[in-house]
């Protein structure tokens, strides 16, 4: 039993080098789309107002200049671009995360602490996987030790995510969510609808439900769904199934509370069982990426990065973010429509792959 647990990180997942490279490209572009926060506003806050969470900033009592935060922003953009084209992605992933943690800690010192760190973490952990073997302008040489490295980063991310979900559910238990006297889901719904004013999508529908059993069921379902993750990471197929439930859960949270979990898609994509996708589709994607990421075009890739940074610097336009946002604004049909399209699409894809997995039981 102990030997199986020791081997679990290295035998749980078997992604191909092509899928890892695809994820390197996809996730770096996804972070470029969501953009890098401009934290230059922090320098205008007096030092006395800084109350950082427990971190390295607990020992620092000064705030850098606005230039420092602007420089950090450009370095983070540069890091993501270099990761995308495959130029020393491990080094720049570490650099990106160091600057991200530092600037985020400063931002969190004056208000709410967000949990978006979890959805950014893959870029650091996956940097230690062989995700730069192919589809790269600067591919890494073949190494015999790369085999085990294909699995443990995915296992580590599944472990961290599962523990985070479990603590969310366990805290709800301690907070009384399982009490039959109070329906906490309904309380949160009422707060977001009537106090904050978020009442799009199915808010009117849920507002008309007065059944205590319905709202109590949602309380119990939420707690059970989140706490069961404490064992989900031990079983890759079960973990992927739980991610399907998670996407469905987040989609319903969006429809009910108007809270978007769109940023989580970047993390969930890592666990797509690519072998379940149609062979023809995989072949087309492979052909396109192989043609684009040709090492002979590396100078062109570097020139495009310089151009990207110049546009960012002179016009404050994040090109990938601009293109994606313009596309979604063209097909938008209301507030938060981008989140609905992304989360709805993610759920349909996850459901499609789940159904295919039931039809292909002989596929490992």
C-alpha cells in the first residue's frame, strides 16, 4: 500500500509531450488574455495604511515607487510571451510567479485577499514538466528523466486543488451550513441579488423558489461536493469526473449569483483527457502547431514579441487580450456573457469527453 502511494505521483497521469506543449501555449495565452494587473496605484497609498497578510511583506514597511510596479508588469508580460514561444520557459515561469506573488501581496495589503493564485499556480509547477519538448521555437533536448516528470506536476496540482476545495467545504461545516435552521445558500443569494444588485441570468428564477428543502439540499450538496475532494486526487479518473461536477457547479453559481469562475478554466484544461478527442481533430491541431512553431522561425517570433511589448508600452494595448475581448464583445448578448460562453463551453466539452470515456472503456 505504501509503495503504491509513493509511486502515485509518478504513475497517475500519462500526458503526451504534445499535450504538455499545447498546454504551455494555451495557458500562457490564457494568462495574456486575462492580462496582468496594473498595480501602479499602490505607490500613492501611505505606508501607514499597509497591513499585509502573513508573508515576506510582514517584514517590510515601505512601498516602492509607481515605476517599480510598471516595470514588474512589463516583465510579467515578457515572461508570458517567452513561455508561449518556448524560450527558457522554466526560468521565466519562476520569474513570473516571484513577481506575481510580490505585487499581489502589496495589492492584498490594502483590501480583500483573492484566491486567484490557485488558478495561476500551474505555470510554475508545469514549468518542471517536459512541456517544451515540442511545439516550441526553442525546443529542449530529449532527456531520459523526462518520463516521470510528465506525471508528478499534474498530480501536485490536483493535490493542491483538492486540498483547497476540501478546506472550503470543511469551513462551511464549521460555519453551520449543515444546520437545518438556516439555508446559507439562500442567504448568499439574497445578499448578491438585493444588496450587491447582481440579478442577471437565472436570478429571477431562483428568487421565486421558496422551498426550504430545495435550499437546504443546495447547502448539503455544496458541502459534500467540496469535502469529497479530500480523496479525489488519489484517483485520476474520479478527479476528472469531479472536475466535470466542478464546472457544472461553477456554471450554476454564475447563473444564480452572477459570480464568474472563468479564470479557473486555465487550470481545468490541464486535465483534459486528450486521448478521448477524435483522432482527426488531434491530427489537425498537431499539424497546425508543428507548422507555426517551427524553430526556423524563431527570429520572427522574437521580433513579434518586441512588437507586442512596443504596442503595450506606447498604446497600453495588450494585443491578445484586445483581440479576445473584441471577439467576445462582438458575440456578447449581455453582462457576463463572456463568462457564460466560456463556462458553458467548458461544461459541454467536459460532458462530451465524459460520454466518450464511457464508450471507450478499453482506452487507458
